[in-house]
């Protein structure tokens, strides 16, 4: 999807392998690592990332922090904390949108031109994939309309099913535009 001179791209793949200026981690409140995306990023990026996370000391749900990319191709990791899904009426949509928004704000502040996101909160945190995809893509699209300095946002999906769900949601977003 093109938005002015910027674009949103969907790919099937592994977030740790992306060559964007930053990759986003689906982190938890402690920023001290975990399973899923978080574990994969710390394994691939080496101990420097965790050392910086320790110094930062944690992050609220709906917010984000930035560290080095360590050994990764990406020079930075943006650690975004999504909500744990309960019933969808406990502030989860707002917190999920905010996790994307705050990550993109950090990217702008650090003058990064390309960012790759995983599908935050849709693994261990249990967010229904379709709803999460709509929130993610809507929030990214709205941000890019106001911030042409970010040229590329890539959403990296780990399964063909997650990819299809995002492709459907992106198509609907484009039709509505
Ligand atoms: P959360 O705790 O925010 O739910 P998870 O890491 O458990 O985060 O999962 C988030 C999403 O990322 C899930 O859809 C999961 O399938 C996917 N995922 C897991 N590993 C990777 C990876 N290496 N690259 C991209 N996506 C991944």
C-alpha cells in the first residue's frame, strides 16, 4: 500500500532477519526477554540488547523504548509492549494502537526511514489476529499520512495464515481509503 511517498509492505518471514533501520520487538513489561519474537531477537542480536534493556528498567503497556540492534542487520531494536488480551473491552485496542504509534514516534525521533514490525500481541498475549491486524495497519497508515519521513513500514508475518489475515485487512483498508 502506498501512502504519499511511503509504503506499507507485508512479508512472510522472520523479524530477526530484516534489514530495515529498526525492527520492533513484541516485548513484555520487564524488557528482560521472553519467548516468541522477544526470545528470537535476543538470541540473534546478542547480549548487548539485553544489557541496554536492563539499564532502561521496563516499559508500560502501550509504550516503547529503543536500543541498539546488537548483532542484527537492523541498527536498532524498538521494544514495544502490547496488551495482554482479556475480553477486548479492557482497553486492549487503545493499548495496541499506542504500542504501534509510540514505536513509530521513536523511529521518527531517531531519524529512521524504515521499520519492521511483528504482529504485536498476537502470540502469547492472545490478541485475535484479524482485530489486531486492523488496528496495526490502521495505526501505521494514519501515522505515515502525517510523517512522510518514514519511507517503509514492513509488517513481518510468521505464518501463511497470519499473512493472509493481514493481506485481507490491508485490502479492506485500501478500499475504504
Ligand atoms: P506477544 O507476547 O506480543 O503476543 P509473541 O512473540 O508471542 O508476542 O508473538 C507475536 C507474533 O509474532 C505471533 O503472531 C507470532 O507467531 C509471531 N512470531 C514469532 N516469532 C517470530 C519471528 N521470529 N518473526 C516474526 N514473527 C514472529
